[in-house]
C-alpha cells in the first residue's frame, strides 16, 4: 500500500475543506481504509490523532488569514467555528496568544546590520526524539542545576540561544545557550560562540505577563514556522544567509528572533 500517497490525499482533502467539520470516518471512507487502519497510519506519521491534526491545520489557516488582515469573526466562521469564544480558546491553545493579540503582534521584521557578537555559554546535547528538539527556547526546559554558574555580572545586556553543529551524517544539532559579553576570556566550563556580523531580519516579540511563559514559548515557535513557511516565500528578493547562524536574543524588554539574510 502507498501510505505516502494516502496521507497526501488526506491532508489535501483537509486543506480543501477546512471550512467545515471533517471526521476521521469520512477520511477513512475517502481512502478505502477502516477507521482503525487510517487512525493508526495517521498517528504513526504525525504523532497525533486525526482530529488533532485537523484542529491544528484549522489554526494554521486561521493564523495565515489573520496575517492577511481578515477580521477575526470572519476567520472563525470561515474555518468552521460557531462561536468566537470557541475559536479564541482553540487559537490560544495552539499559538499561546488570543487572535486579537496575535494579529497586533509585529510579524514584519526590522532589517539591521549588526557587528560581530561574542557569547559564552553551555552546549546542551539533545537526545534524538526529544519532544522539544528543534523547538524555540529549548533552554526553558533545561535543568541548569548541575551546570557551571554564570560569573557575577556576566551578561553585558542579553542572553542568546542558537542551534549549532549539525552532524554531517544525521543533521542532528546541539543547542547553545549563554550570555553576550565583551569579555575576551570565558569562565571555566563555558564555550565561546562567535556570531558573525552582517544583515539580519529581526522579528521582535514582547514578553507576556512579564516573563517566559508556556504561551510565549508557543508563540516564539509559531513565528519561526511563519518565517520559513511564509515570510521568505513572500519576499523572494531576500535570501537566507546560511554562512551565519540564526539565534534568539533575550533582552530585558523584548525577544529578538534574528535571521541572517542577504539580497
């Protein structure tokens, strides 16, 4: 059986009928599978139920329409919600912020030419299959208790995180988290990471409720998805500069998602 074609048929069908209720039984009939068979294949491919996938796809489409300026009530109705409150609850569960706040957030970057940066920090190995691997703000899930402490007054003004050192065979990466500094000598137990200067597209986010919350982590992750799924595609004159690293910068008042670009 060609499961890849079957899954593609299902996901295309979901996108084409996103405005109405779609059931798992309906999709199984479309593919000629039993409900058990398709449910098993779907979970194996996506790690979630058919219903959860449909809900997340609805929210992704809602986010796209909000970014295009469509009214919240229209979006809720168009993707199949009977009430605005139900839509708001589902949207916040996926993206960490309600639709009105999401729409008001600045998803267009500022282009900034930056000088070289130096950071000292921890290199945190990530186990294959870790549920947070590749996600935003991975440091928020790390127990720093057994790692060396920052020197007193270590950070000049901010901390950064970045995915580094992809393995040549598997592409598996490690995670760096540390403090930006002008100090030429790292403290014992810390690794130096140099970030080359150049042009960056910087997407800025404000802290929610004064700090790092699960809602904020979800939103950071959604912005990364937006950048590589939509933003570059809609800005063909701007290219990703793969000679430099992407990173997240955590200042006192805001978070910067920094993407190296070239024209």
